C-alpha cells in the first residue's frame, strides 16, 4: 500500500536530478562557448595587430622598391633640362654663392641658374644617427633637409632643435608614418600632419610648410587617389617634395656605403637640380658612412649643396600643376 508514494517520490527525485544534470550541461556549454569566443577574440585582435604591422613593413619594402623604380624611370625619361629644373626668374648674378656662405637666409634666386644644385634630404628621423649626420654636415658646412616623423622622447626633441639651430630645414614627413592609418582617409592624413605640426610647434616654436608624403606622391599604397591628398595639402598652403635621386637606402636589406655613394653620384649627374632621398634611421648606418664621401665628391664636382626652402622649385612625381589643371 505504501509502495506507490515511495515510487512516486523516487521518480520525482530522478527527474530533479536529470533536470539538474541538464542545467549543469547547459551552463557548462554556455560558459565554455563564452570562454572560447573570448579567447578567439583576443587571439584575433593580436593576430590583426601583427598582420597590420607586417603590412606596414611590407608597404615600406614595396615602396622602397617602387621609389627606386620611379627614380630610375625618371632618370631615363628626363634628360637634364635647365628649363625644367632651373628657377624661372633669371637674374644677372654671374657667380655662384660661395658654399661656405651656406646661410639659410640667402634666396635661391640669387644663385646663378647654371649652378648644379643638390638637395640632400633625410627621411624618417630623428634617430640614433641624427647626431652623426649633423656632425658630418657641420664638418663640411653643408645644409640639408630633414623630413621628420613624430617622436616625443628627449633625444628626439633635442634633435629637432639641433636641426633648426644648425641651419637645416626641419620639414614634415608624418607623425605615425603608418601607411595603413594615414592613407585611410583625407581626414586621417590631415590629423596625422596636424599632430606632427603641433609637436614641432611645441618643441622648436614653428613648423614648416614643406612636406614629403610617406612613399612619395606616386605611392601605390593609398586606396584613395593621391591627387585628392595633393589638392588638400595644396589648399592648406603646403608644398610637397618628392625626389629624383634615390640613394637606395630605403631597402630593408643592408646596402653598402659604396652602392649608396654610386647611386647618389651617378643619379646627380642626370639633373641640374637633384633632390636626393636618404634616410635618417637607426639601422641605416651605411648612409652615414657614405655621407662624407658623397659630400666631398659633390663639392669637388662643383655642385652647390642646399637646404630645401620655400624658394626651391619642387621635384614632384605627380606635379601639383597637373593635378590642379585637371580639376
Ligand atoms: Zn618615410
């Protein structure tokens, strides 16, 4: 007689246990999936970041190669042409200004148009090599142009100031120098340049309107047509400079000082006005080693080595005039 309620209670107990097991299984599965998803998300974030860095490195490498190709093509295409490279204004001064004069307040219009000019430019600094580069330039009393990136450590700030104090041109390159960021949109590019401008304003009290696009105006990295960036910075009063002579030091592989020397000296022979691309970076020590020989040879061949100023006629892979013409 008393069997039925006991059986019933056992049945209820078994059900309760089954429901509890089911609950535990569901909870465990949900917890496991949450944990798995979280781990996967964290892993993917890291992976994205690593790939982004790799992409930037690849872009750097690719651009170095294309910079060299661009430059070589330019050299083949363009015969030295005084009209193209000389100042439009022709003045009567019959002799070149003495190199030893090197003061930055001398207008380029005062220089004889027949004088061959070389503008040495150093991208991507400041670096651990900036001091040595400045020493060499000082030794030969030569002024150059530094297209700098944004760095806020004390040494870099000191270098920005030293570049200015020693009469060189402190020009703008990019704050972050990350192609994937700056060429994402016109706003992103502008934001990057403004950040660099503000930094230089803070450190040295002014910032230049002379600019160089990372990868040059002919870079193939930007998804947006570079002409849009050109129009924008032109509207804002910037003047951009590319280069017509590449030292070849942009490559990720180590290039010998002899090759850098030959690239620069052979390259400058093709132009009446040469803008030489070099790099001021920690791993570019052969550039520093080649520099004294390059300067000596250029001076011996009676080139005038000058810093880029607002008077300098720009060398541009995509010329601003053509971009504005086709608007
Ligand atoms: Zn650069």
